[in-house]
C-alpha cells in the first residue's frame, strides 16, 4: 500500500527535479553570486581593539587602566573566577561582572 507523500516530501521532490533539470544554470548562478558577494571582502576589516568600540568615559576603562598599570600590559588575559554561592549576605557578590570581582584581583 503506497502512502501519499507529505507536503514536505512533494516539495523536496520538486526541488530535486528542478535542480536536476537546471544543473548548469544553477551552477552559473551560484558562481556569479559568489563572485559578486565575494568582491565585497576586499573592504572587510577586523578591529580587535575593544577600546575603540566603547565610549572612553566608561568606568571599565578606568579599571582597565589600573590593571594595565599594575601588570604593565593591556594584553588580554583569561582569569578563572568562581563565586561562592553559599554566602548569604546582602553585600555579597552575585554576578561575576560586578566591579568588586575585578577590583579584588588587583589587591
């Protein structure tokens, strides 16, 4: 007993037939689109300096300057910090982005 193909199956069958029938034309279109879109790559640049992307008066820059003064560099460093969630105090740090976390590293 043959089942009727679902709407998705009918659509995929139609797409496969279209691709088989117009293989060369589709290849030409894909190559042309790649060339047109790829031509914009010459204007692409990557700015990895986060300082140029944020407002200079942002408080994190003051803290960053303190870190640079203490450690003598502005290179990126990865530091693992874990919060102690067992501490139940109103003044305890609840968010890793809290400035007190970074300040504690400078002591």
